């Protein structure tokens, strides 16, 4: 049972346009959400995060929106650049005691930005 | 800082052989995580440690898998005996108390079991 779902395996966007990557979750105990970016042959790298007490967080060209009632978050990239072409993972965390912060990942969305 | 270091980067072995994957976390980080990535299941957590102590190993698929962290700067994931279905990319990640949610990943080990 997937608790974090990224329903679009791939997305193609023209350079300069907006990229919107979506993520849905089922566990209402999740209280922190992150986006990771992964290039081929490299490990995932942290991109941006949002706490469940917020509905928006912005960092340069990247903005994450959280809709708790819909259990949905999205990552907006504006404007998209060819270097943004990568696999994007959505991750969610629920505090589970013993000071632990386990992350549950979606399966990823491959973004291709076309020059 | 060099980041999380994993070795080897690639491992090809025959079914039945023992495989040992190695990880050096970022200095000062007190959480260490082992993940496995496959096409079917995506990124799944296998086990994680806090201050060298295993906290949750519920993601370890079978008794063939074991992990150790003898000190703060080294961890191993061992598969014995290996099977073709173990073929995957294995990632190690670490995090610290100051930014506990943000995990820093190594480059991964691509394991192929023939």
C-alpha cells in the first residue's frame, strides 16, 4: 500500500515554462514533506520542504504548495531550465518516536525540460 | 565535507555469493539510513541507525540481509546468500539533529546478481 503517490511517471515541459509536479499521500500523520531531485548515477539531493503548518514555501524558482484537506502537494518550477531535467521524488515524514524521522518516498516523476 | 561515501559503486556477483556494501556517513551526523531502489517498489527504507544503534529494521526483506554500524563513521549492509531479485541500487543516507528531516544521500551502489 503506497502511502505517497506520484501518479505521473514522466513530464515534458518547454524551457521557460512552468513545471508542475504532483504528489498525493494517504497517511494523515505525515507532518513534513520534502522534494528530492535525482540525476542519473547520483543519489537524491534535497530540494525544498514544507511543514504541515504551512501551505506554501518558496525558494527561488521552486515553490511547494500543500493542501492538507486534499492530502496533496505540488512542486512548481518557474521558469523551467534544461538543467532541471531529472527525476523528482516526493517524500513525507511522520514523527515516530525515539527521535526518528523516517521518510516515505514516492516512486518519482521524470521531468524533461526541452530547450 | 566529502558527503556520504559508498563503496563499491558497482557490484556484479553470482547468485549464492556474499555481498557487502559499505557506507561512510557525513561526519557529525547521528542518523544513518539504508535504502533500496527498484523500478517496481521505488525507494524503500531497509533499516536505520541512531548513534550506531539499529532503531528500525522492519524494512529488511529477509534474514539474508543484515546491517551493522560498528562506529559513527562506518556502516555495512550484507546480503548472504545473494539472489537475482536482490539486484537494485542501494543508497546510504545520513542526517543530523540540526536538520533531522533532511537526509543526505550517497551516490549509491548498483548491485547486479546473476
